[in-house]
């Protein structure tokens, strides 16, 4: 069998490490060619040595020499690149078949977009890329015959529950609705007046999933589900009215598709990202992922309920941004990234996140997006606005 050659953008993160774990269980199928990280040169070098990568890229250009040193120390001969251009080089190497896009935030857009432009198979975890530039990104992927396979557990569940050929339209596929499930996060049942006191540590302690800090906070505000609604719209060519959210605190049913005839098809599994990662790595085949099997007989409660939009307004803000279209989702995302960073640094309260995002959305005018430059400009404008407001809080 010809090995699938991979680049992992963000290999030192939670998704990046889980990806390497699945690869290490299936060494006959995969070859790791390029790995990238933001600042953790030590971990990146160690991964390069362990998987014999031939290229390493560090996003922070000031750390290029440090990375070269660390690679030498662990006996890796990987070629060193840095900065945004270094990430793009890693993601577009001629020999690479697939790119795992696992950078967090808008910073993932450029390298992932260029990988699509080069016709690479995109294994997409970096949801923010689709939120801020969904239409442009999907069009670029189509133009270059780049498959985009969803890693996000909900979208991977939907991908597995849709029929082949759904790309030509959900109506033709007989689909009425896409139902995204949400765990509800660690504060699902916390009274609204206590949300002001929660700490970054509490917000990052998700009840079912072990994830990076930014997505953990997003899960706690339900902004993560909001971003996923917009992500689903572009991945599955859905009309905004076709997407619904249901809170399912057990995180066993990872999402569902409702068909015209009343059938509901769902994908279930233990909450472990190695399942969707293995699914996209081997698609359309199936491989070992190292995941615990579901013990349905030992579960006495799988429950579903409507989300509480009053306590978790971020979800409403995301629906508003999706319906407004144009630059609104990019502005929503940028404001949220700033708000989450400020919260994690202890500079604003958890309960201030939705207000900050909502204010920025009111302040930054809606404009059409004609290309990546427009997206990055709106991202910049919204970040500046968000920081100004955050400083006043
Ligand atoms: P993480 O914080 O654990 O890892 C992020 C990775 O991106 C790290 O390797 C880091 O070095 C790199 N990175 C961070 N900032 C960067 C920058 N400015 N430039 C270049 N590289 C940078 O995050 P994660 O939890 O692995 O999430 C990664 C993406 O996957 C996010 O978009 C997240 O929403 C999505 N996702 C994660 C999970 C999960 O279970 N962790 C589930 C679904 C989707
Ligand atoms: Mg998800």
C-alpha cells in the first residue's frame, strides 16, 4: 500500500497529538512529512524525531534558531522554516497528500487555504477558518479538487450520516435538517448570576472532552456551538434554517441528520477525538483508533433539551452572524478570540464575553468579502475594536 503523506499544522496541540497517536497505531499507512507549532520548539522537535519528519515550521520567527538547536539535540535532521510563510511551505509541499489543519483560531486560515489551493486533502479541525472565510474557502477547495473532510466531532458525525454525493445539495439528498448536539459545557446548569465568578481553570475543565484552552472556553460559553453552526453551513451546503442545536450533556450522540421521510441518522461513540481523526485519516476505510468501546447497556440516560439562549447568548450571536452573512462571522470570530484571550488572562469576567462580542458586532459595519485579504482586514478591524472595548471593561 502506498503510504499517505501528511503535514500536521498545529501538531503540538490537543488535536495534533491525538492525530500522531492514531498515526502511531497505523504506521504502515501513514508517513509524517511536516509538522508545525506556534512556540513550543521542544515538543515540536521531539515529535519530528519520533516520526522522522523532514520539515519543521515554527510560527514565531524569533524561535527559528531555537528550533534548529532543539532538533539537533534530539537528532532530527528536519529542515527548519518559520513564520506564516513557513507554515504555508509546510502545508503545500509537493509530496504531501493530506493536511491536518489543527491550528487554533484565525491564524490557521492562511496555511489551510493554501493547502486547498494546492489540491491537498484537508482534514479540517480548525473551524475558525470556515467561520471567517467559509464561502471563499469551499470555493477554492472545489476549484482545486481538494477534499475537505471534517474532524470536528459533530461535523464528522454528520459527514458519516449523510449519503455519498450530498455535495450536490441537501434537498436532493432528501435531508430536512442537520441537528448539532452540544454538551452544554461545564456551566450548563449554573445560575446566570454565578457566571461572573467562574475562573479560567473551571472554564477549561470540560466534563466530557479534553481539549485546548480556547475551545474549552468556547464550549463553556456555547460560542463553540455557534461557530460549529456556521461551520456546518459551509461544509454541508446547508440553508441557515436547516441547522438546529440540541443540548445532549452525555456527548455520546455526536450529531444527527433528519431526512424527509422522518428517519434520523446519528453517529455515536465515546467522546474521544481519535475516532473522527481516524475516520478522516483513513476515509473511506476504517482503522484502529485506540478508543474505548461504547457500553450502551451501562448508560441509563441519554437526554436532549433545547439550549438556553438567555444564559448563553453567544449561540444567538452566532446565528445572527450566520444570517447576516458577509463579514459578520469574521467579526464575530475575531471579537470572540480577543474576549477569550482576555478572560484567560484574568482581565475580564466570563460573563463579559458575550457582551463584548455583541458590542463589536454592532460597531463594525457589515461589508462583502471578495477574497482572503478582505477577510484578514475585517479580522484586524474587529480585533482592534474588541481590544478597545475590553480595555474599558
Ligand atoms: P490547542 O490549543 O491544543 O493546539 C493548537 C495548536 O495550534 C498548537 O499546536 C499550537 O502550537 C498551534 N498554534 C496556536 N496558535 C498559533 C498561531 N498563531 N500560529 C500557528 N500555530 C498556532 O488547540 P486544539 O484543542 O488542538 O484545537 C485546534 C483546532 O481544532 C481548533 O480550531 C479547535 O476549535 C478545533 N477542535 C478541537 C477539538 C479538541 O478536542 N481539541 C475538537 C474539535 C475541534
Ligand atoms: Mg465540536
